[in-house]
């Protein structure tokens, strides 16, 4: 058989490729459905509803990471089933404990929201539901790890599809009944609950569910896998920091209406960009790994991919700046025309972030994760600081978004220059 045909045959028969395709298909459908119902949701909910939902989900995201301390990610690691079971029980115990403690500290959380987001009336945030969402979200992370460990990728993909359908239907139905931001929040809870419930039924074929969801904390397991809370949790929290800090800062400085428009714009533009950058990043990772094994460097390939992404980004930015307001008004309703203006203003920021996230794996190949973590943290803090500087000097959201985009492009260029230098440096794997 021809060597190239043999390679293609092995790729098609590869369990890895097939499993990635299964997971990706569910994710693509979920994202497509989310985008498809957006023109309906934009005519049911107003900007302030999306602002409240954004603040709610950002708080849930932070406490979800803290609620398992990333022990949920460690479930995949051990060969022994007994260790995996102990890790699952540890993560589940924390997922119960943290929301219970959170109930006690909700008054403090509310005061922090009032202070940082400058929201005087927090009734529309429905803070009392946060611990429930944290519990469901934390257990979703545990379930995802169990799916991966048991290689039940088909079940995971299928349940993501059902989650998206039920969540979207709930958002539409509750919104038509005039529940405002509560409709978005309850729709999210319905989606989480449906995924967890259906997933437990799917996992029953692979494991004894009750053995993996017990409130037991093993001290040896806590110590043996301490690198996950010490290293993984800070990285995950840093990734969440940028959008969370920007959301609270926008609400504080420019009001919930501006935050709502910004949040809706991110939902429409950043969500598909994240999906594309993740896919490109995975393919790029495989290619540069091959290049490193053959030549030790991949500078030429980096330049080729970068130039293509740059052209795509420039064309998209100009399209959003010229047609963004009209497109948003036609698709999502006249009341969202200003969100289209925002799309044009922040498009350089979104596409700069998109390009450099496509090359996320370069520091991993070069074993420079620590440097990348520092640069990524600097990037996030600079953009948040830019919001305050823009508000202080300009008192105008348009000029502030121009400043944010300028900072994002500038810092991204520095990071990409570093990436390029790494791509030209020969990597030797011992």
C-alpha cells in the first residue's frame, strides 16, 4: 500500500480522531443552536437582562472552579479504578460543601456585587440560586471527566445536544412568560440539570454511579493530587478573570445597559471564534509536533498560518465596522443596533485575541508555560486597566473601546512575536 494512503487510513481508523469528531459534533450543534435562537431571545429579553445573566454566570464560574479545586480534572489521570473513585468522591464532597458554605456567605457576595458592579438593586440577579448553579456546574465537570475516563464520548456528545435543546426551549418559554433575567438564569439551570441527569443515566452502563458520588474525603488522595488545586485552579481562574473583571468594570463605570450590549456582542461573535480557534489550535498542535520531530522548528509553517489568520481577521474587522450595526438590527432587532456598533469597536480586540489563542500550544511544545502564564496575566490586567483609564480620561464608551482594542492588538503583537521566535528555535525532545 502507498505510504500516504496507509497514513490516511490509520488516521481515519484512529480512535483519537473519531472521539474528537464525536465531541466536536455535539459542541458544534450546541453552538449553532445557541446562535440560531439568538434572534428570538433578542426580541424577548432586553440588554439589562443579559447584563444580569452575565454577572450571575461569571460568579457561578468562579465558585465552580473553587468548588472542586480542579480535583475533578484529576479523575482521568490514575490507572487504578480505586484512585479514580476516591478522586471523584473527593470532588463530589467539595461540590456539596462549597455551595452549602456559599449559602451562608451570600450576603457578603451580594455586597461585593453592589460594590464592584455598582448595582444597587440585586433582586434581578437572583443570588439565592447561585449555590444551586455552582453545585450543578461542579458536578458537570466531574461527569465530563468520568465520560473521558470511560471513553464514552458518544454519550457525552449526545447529552450536550439535549442540554442545548432543553436550555434554549426553557429560555424562550420562560422569556415569553415575562420572567426577564430569571428566564435566562432558570434556562441555564434547566440545561445543567438535564445534562447531569442524562449523563448519569449514560454512565450507568460503564460504572456504579453510587461508588463515584459519595461524600468521602480521603486525605492521602487530597495530598497526592495537590498539584491540581495548586497549579490548575489558578490558571483556570486567570482565564476567567479577563471577561469577569471587564463585565464588572463595565457595569460599574458605564452601567448595566452597556454591559448588556457588550455581553450580547460577545455571545454572538466570541463564541464561534472560540470554537474555531480551539479547532485550529488542535490541528496546529499536531502539525507542529510533526515538524519538531522532523526538523526541530516550524517557523515557516507558523508564518503561513499567521498570514492566513491575519487576512481573515482584517476582512472580518472591516466587515463588522461597516455592516455590523445594520446586520445586528436586521437579525436581532432594531433595539440591538448599538450592539452592532460595539461589535465593530471591539472587533480588533476579539480578533487579536482569536489569533494568538490559535497558537496556544506553542509554549507547551517549547516548555514555556510559565512565561505564557505571566504574559497572559499581563494581557488580562492591561485590558481591565484600560477600561478604567478610558473612563477616567474620556468618559466615553466609544473611545474606551478604541483604547481596549489598541491595547489588545499591541500586546497580542508582542506575544505573537515571542511565539514566532519560539517557532524558529529548535526543540529537542529527550
